[in-house]
């Protein structure tokens, strides 16, 4: 009994010191204060949403109260960030949460205590953090909307344990990886929106097959998804759409005009310069068409090369960017390898063949240009003799190196040295001999 009375007087002292007129359950009041402090409440929130701790809790912006309990929290654009504290789990009467445009980094495991919570909407709340798996532990949660966040991982399998879930909205995030088939066990589910993420047929097809096999009827949306990247492959363009190639159809376009339809093969060899992209459909996941980014292939000669590329977007402001991974682009400045970085044309200077696969694009005030995809390519001409080691036998007038795609369509080639190249495309009309004691290494066959 002494311990209980001591706790009561400590809480009462805290409320008096902070001058909060609670008018709600003390436990709820303290949870809100913790939440306020942990999300930089010491600095005023923006747009007039800062709580005045001297006022009654039921007058605080976005707080809904019924029968002395907090039942709803609705906040938007406050400009705060931080973690939601574990004491948030004490809001056991909380039924609804709506946050818009915030900076939450994680949710506490105590979400499992929110037994009255049925509705959650976190719109543009999380940024470059893992999916908030703690959310899946709220036992009676029926509606989840996580629009416009940028998660760094996949959907947790624990989401399939949410027996009361009726609606799951994951529109416009950066989700990838396996889509849990456990979702198809939920009889309560009425709809899922997986559109505008980074799924490919590798994830969508198995989920669709399981959906069909279990005879599910809920509405599911998974189109569109993020653009897939075009890569160089043996002197050709190629994409990875995921899943079995046999189920895929690739429609290639040059300068927005259809040029080829290829079934079961993701590679295409351009016959002339231009802007290329591809659209991929699948015979199982029929509602999704994966589209690639637009690229302009630029084939250079090893070991270093210079070239000029020009923006296809006319504007008054130009800033050239480079990407080493095909996804993330960073601004570049004039220097050893570049000039004209703030003009419509970029000069590439002595670019090493080790930069194979780098991309360049121009960001302007009128939009962003197509991406220029760098590769190194040399073709056998056999203009002098049969010796691989003679530069005059190659289209570049230089020998291929370890970062060079090699194309040989005809001739009788003899190799008398140890050589490493990136790839080799050898026509049946050509003969190739590696003399004893020597070897040809193909780094990317």
C-alpha cells in the first residue's frame, strides 16, 4: 500500500510541476508528454500545432478524448522528428492514429498493447528506415495506410498474423523483396495496394500464383512499379525483370518508336544511335507492365576515351550528374575528367574503361535528360592479319582490355598471349584459336 500511495503522489507532483490540467486518465497524459518530448517537443512544432502543457489535454491540437481516455491522435506537417516512446503503448483506449508529413524513425514494441487501435494512417512519415514491424503487433488493427514513405527493406512476414486486417495500403514506397504469402491466409482482408514500389516479377509472380491457388477474392493492385535499369551486356542492352524469362515479353523502343518484340530474352542489340527503353509484360502477373529508364548507349574505346554528350532537354539551367550504380545520381563539376558540367553539353575527358556502366544525365529547370550509358566495345576487323595482338585488327585501333566487350563476327583469330576481356560475342562464322601455353579469360561471360 505504501508503494501505491508513493507512486500516486509522485505522479501528482509531476502533473503540478508541469502544470498540465489533465482532465484525462493520468497514464494517458504522461504518455502524451513523453511523446511530445521525444519528438522535439522542447522546440515548438510548426503550423500552430505545438501543445501548451498548461492547457487541458482535451484542448491540445489533434487529440480526441472520450470518457477521460485518449481515443484519437491526428497531426500533420508539424516538422518534428524522433522516436515514438514505449510509453505510447499505455494509450490502451487509442482507436485511431493519423500522421502526415513527419519524421518518425521507429515505432516501439509496445504497439502490441494498443488493444483498441483499429485505424492507422502514416502518410509521408518515415524516411529511409526499415518497415515498422512493431505496427503488425497491434492485435486489432484493421486499416493500415503507409502511403508515400521510403522504406529500406521488405514487408515483414509478421503482417500475415494480423487476423483483423481488412485494408493494407502500401502505395508509393521503396519496398522490394519477398511479398509474404501469409497475407493470403487472412480471411478478413478486402484490399491490398502494392503499387509504386520496387517489386519485379520475381516477387509479384509468386504472390499472384499463391493468390490464385488459394482462391482469394480481395482487390489487389500492384501496378505500376519503379523503373528497372537497362545495362550493357556483351555489346547489347539488357534488363532484369525478375522471374522466369519464358513468361516475359520484351518490347523495345528507340526514340519512342517500337523496334522489336522479343519473348524469353531480355537482351537487345541496337542497330543505330538513339534513346532506348523497354516495356516488359508477364503471362502470369498480367496486370503489371515493367518499364525501364530511357538510356542512350555510348560505346567508347579502351583503355581511356573522350566524348561529348548533349542534353535532349532544352533549358536555361543545366547540371550534369553521374551515377556509378545506375540508381543514385550525384552532381559533378569541371575537373580532370569533365568540362561543361553546367552547360547543355558535357565533355568526357580520358574516361577510364573501369568506369564501364557509369551513367550521365543532365538535370535542368525543364526536366531531366535521358541517361547516357557508358560501355567499352571493340570489334574485330582482321584488317591486317590473324593476330589478336595487332591493334590494327581492331575497330578501336587499340587492343581490348579487361573492361571491353568484344564482338567477332568473322575471320580466323589466333591468340598468342594471356588476355582478359569483359565479354565475348563470337559468331559461328568466325574461328578462334588460343595457342598452347596461353589463355583467354572472360570476366563477364
